[in-house]
C-alpha cells in the first residue's frame, strides 16, 4: 500500500477528486485527510473500488483538512489528485493588518477557522461533529459580523429559527437540533437568547422582524427561571449542568450572570416590541440578581457564600 499526500492551501471544505489507472480492477483506494482522525475517533473519509483501466472519481461527501491523503494498493497508478472547494455563500470582507507578522497570521487563521465551521448551519467543528451547538453559534455569529459579508445573516436567522422551533412544550430550549441530542445546557441557552446571541444579531442587523419572530420563545424560556430570597438565580440544572471546563467553578454565580444578561436582552426586545409589562418584569428581576450578586463579594472575589470554597 502506497501513500500519496497532496498539500491543500489551507484548511478547507472540499470534495476530493482522483484520476487513476488500474490494471485489473477491484482495488480499494482509501481517501482521507489529515483531519479524518480527530478527537480520538475516526471521522469523515471515503473508499473507492476501482474498475479496470482509467477512471475519474469525485467523492461528494465533503471533507476538510490541510492535506488530502490517498492510500493506494499495488497495481493502481495515481495520475492526478484534485479537489473542489465548497462552502457557504459568504465572502471575507473584514480585514486586519498591523506590523506584527504573528498577529496578521493569527487573523488569517481565525478567519479561515470561522469559515470552515459554517455550511448549512454553524457547527462545533468540521471534522468531528458538525453539530449546531448554540454555545458555539453565539461565538461564531459575534465573529462573523466583523469578517464576512451580510449573506451570512440568513444562516444566523436559520440557526435562531431552529433553536426556537424545536423548543419543548414545557419551555426548555436545547441544541443541537434536530437530532438525537435533546439535552438542555442552561447556561448556553441563556447565552443564546441574551446580549451576545439574539440581541447582538439585532444590534448588528436592525432586523426587528426576526426578533419579533423569536421573542415568544425567549419569553417562554425565561418563565422557567426564578430568583430566591437572596436575589440570586435559582440554579436550574437542566439536562446538563455545564459551567465551562476548569476547576473551582462557581456555577451558581455563572448562571446568575448569564440569566442577568438574558433578562437585559429580553427587556430590550420587549420594549422594542411594545411589551412594556414584560420589560418591567425583566428589569425588576435583573435588579434583584444584581443586588444578590454584589452581596457575594468576599473582599477578594465573587463567590457563592453557601459553599465552603477552601484555599
């Protein structure tokens, strides 16, 4: 088995094309990229079984990577390796330059990373999941406004619609959808509907019609959240209580902060849509959380006083 490697200009979404000659037929060619194994698991790859003679094949299941790799059995001659780059219909119009080569290269890598993580939806990664986790969508949308053309706004609206249209009857939001994963990550959902998610979309686009469409789902979701006598948000564990990676996380205060920002965004949505009573309710709850949060300052950090943190 021989290995043939073709270097691509950058990490891209593409379909591989091979032009080969086989003396006998029935040989299996393995088509991989340098991203076909990621996260410790095998990911997108292809196989092609040859016929006798010359043949030309394009594998239509798109892959991504910096290298296109063929594993070719004896008796097969590779005459050409090609690729067809594909991706979402948006152009990189944002730019950044400075006198530091590292930062200039960093900008280019970040821009390419953003593009390779969007197609028919925004996704977590192009090789391992391709799932529309909304914690990632919030970040990708925020970056996209400064880097890619407004055609990308349609993909943002699609992501917002999918999150809201798959809301449970009991009010919970969950992502990625549709699919077999339907667990609510409360902090990611609060981030999604909050200042850095839905409201940031409006601030960048002025699209009040989209906010009007998603506001009922925002209101239903926030009805699940309450505060207690301390003023702080009552911790809802949802289906996956995830306060980011790392140690010594104060999950209750993390959730309270995201709840505060979601209420702040919802109040602005409600005011814009003429829902004054809603806006007042969100503002009052926001004030309670702020007071409760500030009472958690211990002289060195904000910490939930009900937990013995140790040193």
